[in-house]
C-alpha cells in the first residue's frame, strides 16, 4: 500500500497550471494493492471522534491508514493497475450522512482484503470522507457551506473533486448519500441525468436493476440542482449518478450501510471494475 500526502499551491506565470501541483510528496511502500493520497484542502479531521463512524468501521490496518490520512485532508484511495475502466466513488459530501461513509470504508477494506482472490479491472478511486472535519463533528455542512450546492464554484471541495476527476480521466462517478425519512427522495433511490451525458441515465437504470432500488433520470443536468456534484460532473462530460439510502442524518439506520454498499458494488459491476 502506497501512502502519499499532497499539498497544492497556485503556480504563478504558468497559465493553466492551477490544480494538482504538489509541493510535498511523502511516499511509504507498505504493501501492494492500495495507494492512499491525502489532498490538503483544509478539510482534515479525526473521523473516529464520531462514535457512530468509529463503532461501525472495520478494525484493520488499511482502515487505520485511511483514518490517519483523513486527519490531514481529504483521503483518496486507489485500487487497480489502470488496465481497464477508471471510476470514482464518493461519500461524505454531507458530513452527517453516515451510512454511505461507513459503506465506503467497508468497501475499501474488502477490496484490499480480497484483492488477490478477486483482481480489480482498471482503476478504482474511492473518497470515503469528502470533508473529514465535518464527519468528525457529525455536521452536514463544511465551513457553513452545503457542498452539494457549490460544486460549480471554483475552490470548493466538490469543485476540487470535479477537477480531480478530469485530471485522472475518470469515466464514471458514483456519489453516495443518505436521505432523511420523509425527505427527498426519502427512500433508497438512484438519480441520473439524460443530458448532456446519456451514460449517466444508463448507469442509473443499471444500478436500479442490480439493487432493486427505484431510479429517476432528470432530463437536463443542473436544472433542478445547479450546484450538485453529480450534475456538474455530467456538465463536464463525466457520467455520474447519485445513490441515496434511507437513514436519518447523524444516525445509521438498520440495513442502510448494506444498502449503500450494495449500490457501490452495483456501480462497480456496471462499470466492469469487478
């Protein structure tokens, strides 16, 4: 497992080089199979201060390494050798939507644990905690901002993720959330978009079929949710879906972690990564 830390600055006098410029790079070869990179976006926090996160994640070395990385920023875990599709799983856009974040950590643990038995095709990137600082405090917003309404604004964490996806030539993104009972959509649900990326709509329909969760495809990205991560990924030509599971904010409803985990596996199966 390769562990890296990266911090980025704006490089003056070089047009266009505004993102992914590293001034620190610390790499430690621990074992094969996974690479952890910390993006120092001012987002770091100790997610184990959130008792529900701490109680529901596996106790393994790979998980402890991810937790350590999250203290310094947004952790990105990479699996695979690049020979095939390149995809991205995101959780924790809202810090108090816990089920999907726990599911992402369990997915990381299992991909690492069973990598030799079930080799990954292509490359999978996973961001289990977009804003560890918010997750640690079990709060919805990051620095008083709803990250799923500002993805179209440069400098926000979710806009950084869009830039990351473009830089890594990501071919599909799954953004995983929890939805309040009685809220919108208020149930296990898959959301996609017909335009401008029809692949998003196909992805939503396929995940729905694999999980049994209903789906809906918006006709035009960003019409209903102009600042949403999924919508702005689609506007940038990167097919993306939003996957929701029913669970109260700040809590973990029975069965919700498994439901989110199954959505993630369905996304990876449709993408032909597993």
